[in-house]
């Protein structure tokens, strides 16, 4: 069937009427939390309500669709207080800071503002999730609201709650619950945006200085937009239009969301139409209660007040005042309620027509991986269709925005769905400047000022817009629409609920393979048992950034674990090297997550040998910038790819799916192959090519796998993405190695000869056997083991047994370009043999290796040894692995929620070693459940999603290990936040403890232990005043008096949990 017919089928009923919806089949949605109060939306009223209720003893969760709170200030860049707005109360000052009265407009510095809000929530024990949107409600058997349905990168979940507070701008949750709204007025409405403009400007209204210069102003730009109903698509259109009306490439920064004083409001139990604003402190809370609904409050400008008063209500101090009152009342309401025994998802099946055969495919695994949660039933539900397009690009980043440009220039009707309020990905929300890459062709159409975020983002926007492409900013993709194995649409989440858009071709440019994964594609994501993934970085922003930005430090990161993602933002903003910056970017600089399995999987060996492809559509160029460590036989043998390499079109086609392309860092290639293909310039050209291909398939009416690839390559050569020479000599399949070459290579199987053997191991094996039998050498034995043959095991094991390990490489020195010592290549090869004869030598070397601390150069030795023993998987390896895991520094490295020490790579090393050792012991049969218990502890208690996912994967094949979490609604924060601040040159160590709830006085103990586990000192704990909810801060000090230099453990018992911190004392 041709694509041009598919859209007609999707959008037409038999009688010619437009199809209004997709009938979503019944399904069970996992429960993420059970709380007293859930706040949906993160405006200041919601924040204040959450803090107030928590201080009164309520269990509170606040979710927000953005990566920071207070969208009415932060995302709209309305960073100012008016002259008469002076924070007075403790909470007002906690959130907004202090200022002198009568001092004119006051600029709220973005970075500190975001941090103050987060810290206020943490200190009161409020759990919170970023990038999470409420898209539905729960109801009990009597129709009472009993919680919300939420969605994020982990999929959909539900939150059970006694009371719901709607802190969205347009009362979206209340409307989902059935709240009525006043009629949307006809005619134009005023919308505005804000930009930071250096110097003078004839346009825009100057509001407040944002820098030391008296001429650098936040300026507001306003226009009239003809709304008809205020739908999400209209709001996206208004956002689009105001950016076209006021393009400012010279802006230092700009708002990511339009400002609109909502022209309608809820029909509530009461309405305040006072000609004079009474103030939020005096407003009847009945104005915030939707008529006919209980257990829900609306805390925003959509409350039932006159629209003139609503403009005053949405100012920061008024929102805080309203939120405090609603929070206190919600706590009182919750005290009189209990959770119903049974709830369901409120659904809508009133639509007259829908297309048979279409359904929604999404993630319903729960908010943390490898756990099974209780579920709530959703019966069949109608999901409205909000539009139909030729090409839908999900993600407007380094690859996605160019894909949209490529498709739009080719004439396709294009929609870009972008979760942020800005295009460009890490190019505008992170590192900025191109770093390496193939800087030719489309990539060089970017503005010269590569590092200027707004300039770059505005150029991308303009290129899409001038070719009639549409962009939906601040819209989160959360599922796919499928017809059999064809992906034919995307489900989106907005503050107004979910909707669907249909498309002929879907381009997954999410960077995490979200769309492909939700559609059912096979993915590679820590599922090879080697905990190998590239690190992520997070960066701050300056008011006037210039040049390439440096990362604050990197750790492993899993965006599909929403708790881990939220903690990453909080910890990096509070403790990272950029913690004092003017602002923070909304995007975490992730280098690797899921890798989608496509029609062809590119390997490091392909890159090392310079493999060419008949369907080559992109050229990449980079050093082996791993930011982690390799895990495949090519690199572990010391054969690292580098420089120019080629990407085949087949790697963009998810295996088993039709109608979809996957581009960017999540395309089809192994972990070791990805580093040299993910540079911005390379993804830019790749995205353009994919967009062009998608549009060409639509225009030609053919399937993606039937595209005229030669015509595509001709076009790419014309625009410079490849040269004429590339077109003539590289767009061909590389010839396979012949038997004569293999026979010759077997005589000296190193370097290029080893590459040839790895290209055709089955055909090379007889030649290796013959050569080894005639003249055995270590290199031949190692090559045999490397391709999984046991003929050389005994020889290689004997050689290895007599060798010294020598100096290895520390984890810190692996970043970003990992050297592999030759002895580690031998260890790896012994493991690849899977032969038990290698175990004694490997076990002995594990006993011998030191690995004293996180900076130890023995890291590569330890990793290679435990992985090799785990691959062999024989019980004879368990004694050595048990002894290794019993070492004091290979124990107790689980990092609980918001543990600040885990926010740095330096604290990651011991966890990596412990996890790899536990996994190896587990695979070898375990002893006394040592490995099993360690892995369960990581799976259930570590905040780092990568550690959780790895431990869960290792355990997943064991039917005796229950995947059910004992406390599925574990608090967002543990009993306390614990921090240790050592100064090795002035050995006084501060132990800071901040509890989040009342804990009895006899439940605290702080003690110092030696590496051998001997307790040497119990410290006095100074208890500071108790807060209103019974929580308190405490502090203890240790000066190391009488102790020798070295490593010590400080164990801090708080309630039922013990925190272990390592410190180094230097005399």
C-alpha cells in the first residue's frame, strides 16, 4: 500500500466524515505513589501548597512538566518583582529572596531562584518529579476524585491521593475531572514573550535590568492572537506566531513559553468579581473549588475571579499566599479522608467515530525499571486526534530540527514535537559549539556564531517556519499510534491532557529511542551485563555565554527512570561545579541511553576497518570520545575506531517496524561504535538526510525501505554532505575478506590481521587451529579465545599466570579516551573463551589486585577480571569473588535518594566495581546470597537509575528473586539528607544531617570505623531546633585526633537507615 493512501485511511470514515479519535484499548497502569496530597503543575501556588501541607505533616507529591518549578516565572522568563512586591514572610523570602522596599523593579536571578524552590521542597520532605505531566484523574466507586494519571519518559503511571491540587495555568486537571469552564471569549487575546536583550532596543517594553549594564533589559513583547477555543493546538500556534513576529537572534536568552492571562476560568462554588482585588490572603477558597467536584482545588489564574483580578493573582507573592491557604486546607481535608479500596481511571468513550485497527502503544513498566507495581485499570478510552501530517519529527534537537528542515524543504507537511521551549538540543541547551564532527554540507549552514544559543535556535526555527513546518513547543511525546507493525502516529501529553497526531512517516529524534521503544522495537540498554554506558553532563548558563561550555562533571544517567532524572537535576544544580551559575539549562547532556536495533547494527569493527555501504547516507568524524569504557571484543583487543566513518541508511530503520526512522545517538549501533558518530555536526547532517528521505518517500508514495537511495545520495552530494568522490567510491558494499587473507592473518593475528579474523571468525578458525598447532604463540592463543574457541585457553592461561598485571588505568583516566592495557585484552579474551580452565589464573590475579580507592590504577584490571569470571560463570570462581566483595571498600556503596556524594563520577567508581563483582559472583552461582542481596539493595534503594537498571537486569533471569518492591510508595526522600564535608589539609570533618520527619532521639548514631570494620569512635551529635513537622537538622564533627592518615568510614544511623561515607584523613 502506498503511503499517500494511508493518511486517507487514517483520517476518513466510510461516509467521508473526519475521524475524531482513536479508540485506546483497556490496560492496567502501574501505581507510582500513594500520598495524602498530589499537586499537579509547579507554579508558585502549587509549591507553596506542597510545602505548607508537608510542614503540617501531610505526605505530598508535586509533579511538574518542566525541568524546574515556577513556569509562570522561569519558563516565561518573567524574572521580576514589581516595586510594591516585597517578600515579607519566611516562605516568601525562602522562595524569592529578600529585597529592599521601594527600590523599583527587582530582578530575580534564575539559577538561585530555581535552587531555592527545590531546596525548600527537599527540606520539608516534599517528593517531586520533573518532566512529569498529569494527563488524567482517578475516581472511586462513587465518582470522587482519588488521584491523577501522570506521564513521563518512563511511560504512564498513576498517583493515588486523597486530595488533588491543580496548579496548571489553565485548570487542565480540573477539566479532566469534569470541571466546567466559563465560555472562551471570542476575538483576539494578548500574548507576550520575554527576551534578554543586551543594549538598547526600539521594540519591546523594558522591564528590569538583568546585568550590571544599565542598558541590558528583560523586555516584554506583546501581540494579539485570534484564539477561538484556547485548545493546545491554538496555544502552540500562538507560540509559533509570536516567535515569527519578534525574531531576535541577538538576545542573550528568551522565554520558552508564552504568557497569557487566561480569558476564562472554572465555574466554582463561588466567584469573586470584586472591582478591587481583595488579595489572595482574603480570597474565598470556594473560588478555587470547581462546582460539583470535591477533593480538588485550582490554584492558578484559572480560579473563579474576574480576569482583571486574575492578572494580579498570578503574580509571585499572591500565588504563594494562595498556595499556603490551599495547602493548609488540603491537609485538613485529607485528614478526614481515607484512600478508597478500589479506584479506576476516568475515561471518555463518547466519540461517535474512530478508526478500527489503530491503538496506542506506550510504556507501562512503572516509574523505576525492573519493579512490578500494583496497577489501576483503565477501560477503553477515546483519544482525540489533533492533526495529520506527512512527517512528524519527535524531538527538535541536534538531529531532529535538521530533519524537520530537510523534510520541509522537500515540500512535506511537517510537525516538530519538542518537549523544551527551544530548538537545538545540546547545541542550544548545553555544550553549544561543535566539537569535532564532519563539518561540511548542511551542518555549515548554521550561523557563524555557533555558541550563541538563541541565535542558533532562532535560525533553526526560521528555517522550519519559512518552509511552513509547524512546531509544538513544550509538548511531551508519550506513546505511539500503531496499525499492526506500522507506526502511524504519536501520542502527546500536555497540561490539557493527551491527544494524538497521525503521520505518514514518524522520525524518532528523541535522543533516547523513546518512540521506537514504545512502538515495540528491540533496544540495547545495559542489557549485555557489562554496565557500559557513556556518562551524562549537566551545564550552567551565563547571561551572555561565549565559547564552548565545560561540563560540571559527569556520571551515568538513565532518563527512563524519572526519580533518577529528577535527582540528577537537583543534585547537579546544588552541588555541581556550575552550581553558582546565572542559570541552568533545561536539558541534561546525555551521551547514551537506549540503542535501537535496526535492520543493520553498526559495530566498532565496522568503523575500525572503514566499512562502506551501498546505502551510506552520512559521514561522521571524531576521536574515540567514550566518556566511559568499551565493552566489545574489538576495542577490548585494543582495536579502537577513530576518525572518518560511515552510517548506512539501514541503521535508521528499526527492525520489525514500518513507517518510522530513528536518528541521533540512539540509532542502530553497539555501545563501542556510538562515540564517534554522536558529534553535533554529524547528527545535524544525519538528521537532514533522514528528513529528506522521509519527505521523498511521501512524495513518491513508497515505503521507507523502498526509497531510491541513489537519488538521495545524489542530493546529499550536491549540498556537500558527501563529496562526489564519496558518492562514487564509498556508497558501495565493502568486499569481504578472502580465505587467502585469513590464512595469512592466522600466522600473526595482531592489529590488521586480527581485524581480518574478527570479520570472518568462522572461516578463520581452521587456519588459526592449524597455525597454533604448528607454532603455538600467545597471540594465536589469544585470538582463538577472543572468537570463543577453547583451543588456546590452556596456553594463554599458563602465560597469564606467570605474568604480572603491571599498572592498569584508573576510571578517571579512562575519560574521555580510554586506553586498554595489553594485559586486560588477555583477560578479556580468557573470559570470551567461557572455559573453566581459565578460572584459577583469573581468580589468583583477583586476589592479588589491590584496588584501594576510587583513583586506583587497578580499575581496568578489576573490571576485566570480574567480567571474565562472570562470563565463564563457573562455581570455582565464587571463592575469589566472595573475598573480593568482602573488602571494606567494595561494600556499602549504594547511594540513597538525593545522596549528594553520588552526584559525582568520583563516587561512582566504587559502585561500579561492587556491582560488577556482585554480578560476576551471581553468575557463578553465588555464596550465601551475598551477590543476590547486594544486587537487590542496588535495585531497590539506589537513586542512580543506571545502577538500578543494571542490578535489575542481572536479577531478572532468576525466578526466585521477587521483582515486587516491598514499599512501592517509598518516600521521594529518605529519613534524612546526609552530607560529609571533608578537608584533608585541615582535618575537621563536618557531618550534616537534615531529617524530613520526626525521628526519636535514640535513633541517631554517628561513628567512625577503620577499613577493617573496627569502630574507633562515637561522635557527639548536636541537635538543632525541631521544625514544625517534627523534623530537625543535626551536625557532628570529627577532627581525626589520635588517628593515623588513611581511609575511614563514617557510619550515620538515622532512624531505620544507615548511611556510610568514606573519608580520607591526611596528616
